[in-house]
């Protein structure tokens, strides 16, 4: 007799079907969004395609469905084809014959995750060559102190490059070039200098004069925690925990986690006056649930796991599982409500990626804890 699927399993299957459709419609990579207003899938997005690759492989193992690892390999080959001659990855979407964009440090780092995972799954060293080219570009984009000061989005330094440091540390495991490790550490330490006592980050956004959102704050925490796992220097774990704990306190007090935050952790709606700030960035919510679960793994504190499970239940409640439109069914909106100030009226591929990661991690952890 077949076992009835849990709500999480149903949601995960739908999310991954949507993500697979982003590849089907992605003209080589993964389509950046499904656009509700235009009623179509948009151009492929090299940056997020890079970190979607591990999710496709993970779900292939989870489900034993071969189309997911096959898709991961196909889009990795596309990333190899569109990688810039200097090893970099462009900002924004890719259009055949129309790309005059320069390499961007953050985007280049995210491609490393895809190259290395496909190397691990296939044993084909061509992917290591592409990862090396990307890593070398990251090293070359530093100043005399080793901090990234070139090939930055809008020319701004920002703390989300902890995730790029994490990528360099992953590359260092494969190619023990000391420059990869040194550049990663210098930029991690620069990020710690930007953190306040309550966990807010200066330079926490890539928008001039902007405020950090939950997506960027979670990016920063992700990079810090995973770098801690490589380096075992507790200051990185402590920094991530400082931010994650503040967001946890807000979530427990308010029952919701909105998008943009000032230095006093007051929510702002200035990017969309219609919503008055009362909207959630579902991508950031999915990411912070992963961060909380990682902290549960590191500390054993069940408060983190409980909050993550509650957040995942909320995100799942916003997901349409019955639409006949494959751009909507199983996808995750940029904002909730959909007219909020993040990816307005769109379903981003990275929102689905991070929600799928959260669901797979929750399923694994709750089974281990005997909670499923």
C-alpha cells in the first residue's frame, strides 16, 4: 500500500516541477522569472542558474527521478558556454548576441557552486577548469588588502559576498591555491566589520543608499555559516547567529517577517508605498528558514527548528498547487502579497530554489528527530 505524501512532500514535488519548467523554458539555462503581467517565462539568468544546479542534483537523489540531474548537467554545460573569457559571470539575464555586460563578483561566485557540483556528480574535469577560471577572476578583482573592489554590482561593496567567500572555500578544497582561501577570509572579516551589535549590516544591499532586505541578510548569514563549516573559526558562526537571532525575535514577536530593515530593525515600505512595507520577501523567508535549520544543526537549539518549520508552513500556504499555468503552479512569488516591493508580479527561479532547499532540509531533519 502506498504511503500518503505529507504536505511538505507534495509542496516539494510541485516546487521542483516548477523549477524544472524554468529549465524547459530557459533557452539553455533556467528562466529568471515567470512574469505574471506579461504572461511568459523570461530570459535565462546565469547567476541563479549556477546555484540552482546543486538543488536539481539534490532533488534527483531525493526523488530518484533522472530528469533532474540530467537537467543540472545541461544547464551546467550552458553556463560553461556563456562564461566570459575572463572567467566571470554577467549581471542580469542572458540574451544571445546582446550581452555587453561585465563580470560581477557575486554572480561569478554563484556559478562556482554549479561547476563544482557537476564535477562531483560526473567526474568530468572540464567543470573544474571553468570553476578555476571563475576563482581566478575573483582573486584578480581585489585591492591590495584582498577585498573585492572591482567587478562589483553598481560599483558597491556589499556583505552578500560572504556567499562568494564560501564558493572560494569550496574551490579551495578542490584546488588548494592559498589565494582562494586568503581572499575568502579577508572578505569575510571585512563583512564582520560591517555588522552592528544587533546583527544589522552596513553595506547590506547593492542599491545605493538602500536598506538590507531579508534576502540579502540571509545571503550574508548563509555565507558566514558555511564558511564557519570550512574554517571552524567561531566568529563567523557567532556573526550569523547574531543576525539570525534578531530576525527570529522579530518573527516570534510579530508573527511575520517583512522585507526591508533599517539599523534599528524597523521595517520600511519606501520601495513600494502601496504595500506600506507590510509584505514578505518569500525568497528571504525561505532562506532564513534554512539558516535557522543550519543553526539547529550546529547548536541543537530546537527554537531554530521550530521557527523554521513555522516559516515553511507559511510559505507553503502562499503556493498555488492547482493552477493550469505551469508558470504559476508550484512556483513561489517574489512578494506576498504579489504586489509587494520585491520581484513585483513575478515568480523568481531563486525563490523556488531556496524553498525547495528548505523543504528537503526540513524533511531530513524532522525524520531524524522523529517528528515526521
